[in-house]
């Protein structure tokens, strides 16, 4: 297996509460979205092989800001606020959703969305809404079915097939894979998608 060193370069860049606080809208961005506690921050840490890069929250909903991680001066990964956190007021929830929608609809450098869902609870209402938004904007979505270590191999494969079939029936450029930050499985597969979206030209693999 060839380890991709590019993603190890990730460095925290900045946080934004609103679209107008985001870095200049240029280059390439891939955003990570998902319900609160789905494993967004853990996935970004695993993908970048960097344990403390994003603070993995013990309390769901801790990541309330849009966090930007620079891979190089043209490419960024973005940790979006988790949605669906129950213990905040409706008003606060609506605020987050408005900023999230604003980012997703207006960010021109956004090349793709990685949508994380707990493998045990895929395609909840808000996930479907995200898929619809993305399709509407012609934005490709790669779904990570996270915490795959929580299921036996057979059950995880069944969840993958079922989700893939459901995605195929929807309009949009959607793909899906199993992922576990804990076991560090599925990382190569997601790197390949990110390489493509970030327009990375990697050194030739052949000797
Ligand atoms: N078993 C297992 N647990 C995981 C995995 N990924 C994340 N977790 C756990 O799930 C919880 C939430 O993970 P986070 O990465 O903080 O999730 P998040 O989506 O960033 O959450 P918010 O920022 O609160 O929206 C933590 O307790 C993690 O340790 C995984 O692959 N396997
Ligand atoms: Mg987080």
C-alpha cells in the first residue's frame, strides 16, 4: 500500500461562523458534512493521519464553526458544523442551518461533499436534504458509512449495498463506501476520491 503523504500536510487554517468570514473563495475545497456525532472530525484526522488536527468532540455538537484545514495554498478540507444536535435551542439550530446552507449554496470553490453517516443509521431526513441540495447544485457527494467497526462484516456489507442502491435511485453524482476511523479502514478509497476532486496530480506510481 502506498501511503499518500499529501494529506499529512494538513494544517488548521481558520474557523468561520459565517460565509463572509471564510478564506477567499478560490482554489479547491472539499467539505465534510453529517449529523452531529457521525464522526466528521475523526474522519478528517484519520484521512490526514494527524490525531489532534480537529478536536474530536466528546460532547456532540461541539463543532459549531466551519473549520478550514489547508493542504497546500490552493486546497482545503472543511469540517462543517454537525447538524441535528438536540440540546440547543431551535433558534440556534436555525442559525447553524442558515450558515450551512449559505456555505453550500454559494461557495464556488467547493468541489465535492463528503457526507458522513453512522453505518447503523444511514440516510436520515437531514442526509436526504443534503443529497438533494448537492444534486441541485450539481455537486458530487461521496458518502462515508462511518463506525463500520461497530458492525460485523456481513452486516456492514449489507448496509453498504442497501445505501448504494438507494443512492442509485436518486438523481445526483453519488458514491458510497464503508469507513472506520478507529480501524483506519477505507482511507485509501476516500483519498482517491479527494485526489480527483482536488485535481491532484500525484507522482507516477510505476517505478
Ligand atoms: N467505534 C468508532 N467510533 C468512532 C469512529 N469515528 C468516530 N467515533 C466516535 O464517535 C464520536 C463522535 O466523533 P466525532 O469525530 O467527534 O464526530 P463529529 O461528526 O465530528 O461530531 P460533531 O463535531 O459533534 O458534529 C467520538 O466519541 C468518536 O470517538 C469510528 O470509526 N469507530
Ligand atoms: Mg466534529
